[in-house]
C-alpha cells in the first residue's frame, strides 16, 4: 500500500484518480519543509523523512504558486502565504501588476527504502548544505540537519501548468484554485477530472503512475 503523505485531503482526492483502487491511502504526517528556493529539495528531504516515519512506500507532494510579476513569489512559501495573507490578498497584490501570469508547480517525491535509479539530488542556492551532503554522485542523503544518517534513494516527478491570477471564481478545488485561471476557467470552476487533465499535480501524477506501474 502506497502512503500519500500530506495534511491536505484535496491532494489525495486528485491523486486517487491515477492509482488503482485501494492502492493508496493518505498518511496525515507533517514532514519538515526545509527552507529552499525550489520545491525539489523540499520534496526529496520530505520523502526520506516520511519513509522513515511510515516504514512503508511513501509519496510526498510539494506544490506552489509562482507569480511571474512577483519573481516567482510565493513559490515554496505558498502555504505560509495562504495561511497569513490569504488568497484574496494575493489576488489584490497581483491585480496591481502589469504581469499577472503565474504557474503552479508540483514535485512528487517517492521513497520506498529500496534501491532504484534515483533522481539526482535537487540542488539550489538555498540548499547548499544538501548539495554538500549529496556529494559528487548526487545520490547522497541530502539532509542538512544530521537526521538523514543513511542515503535513501528518492525519485522525483514534476508537473507544471501556466495560467494567470484573476479575481476569485468557483467553489471547487482547494487552496489557490479560485484565483488561478487556465484556458478561461479557474481551477475552482473545474471538476476534479478536468483539473487533473491539465494541472501541475495531474501531470506529475501521470508520470509517477507510469513509472510505478512497472515497479
Ligand atoms: P502538505 O504540505 O501537508 O502536503 P500543504 O497544503 O501545505 O499540504 P503544499 O505545501 O504543497 O501543501 O502547498 C503549498 C500551498 O499551495 C498550500 O497553500 C496549498 O493550499 C496550495 N496548493 C497546492 N496545490 C494546489 C492546487 O492544486 N491548487 C490550489 N492550491 C494548491
């Protein structure tokens, strides 16, 4: 049984459509989200921590909204910004920008404790310690806090969807969905299947499901 590790039930509703019935269940575990410029290091670190917690195959899902006119903000800080400013304020801030284009990104991190051709450890400017820990082969533990005693392979799957920030519309989905418009509709105006067909998470899950089917 695969554990989809998230505090957000909305993510699992979307993920269930990609995996055989009964093959996935949510594990409500709040893994440490390290401070990093990109989602990859957060997902890789989170997958290792979640695997150690669950002692079973895990998939973590780190996502964010990247607003072009704000140089990609809130990006990896999307959760904090949703909790503090709220999505209405994000829309108001974006409404003053010339460039309201935005993108959602999602990085899934899979870890089952077994060996496989892991993704190279993702490295960015904010995660230099992880780069050093990863070493030259890129398959090191990536941990910067000393808790990752042994290297655990992690496979990453990424998805991206372009759109723009609009005034809130629709009451489906979750998070920033009401203010993110893609192809004339906000994600909150789409049902789950329609959102999955175009979304960052759907694209990442499609890649994961194809790889996982052979595993
Ligand atoms: P976990 O970390 O426990 O999985 P979370 O909701 O905090 O749950 P993220 O850190 O990945 O998940 O999410 C960052 C923010 O982006 C958070 O405010 C989410 O509500 C939002 N978000 C993620 N995916 C989204 C989606 O598909 N549509 C709208 N908002 C989304």
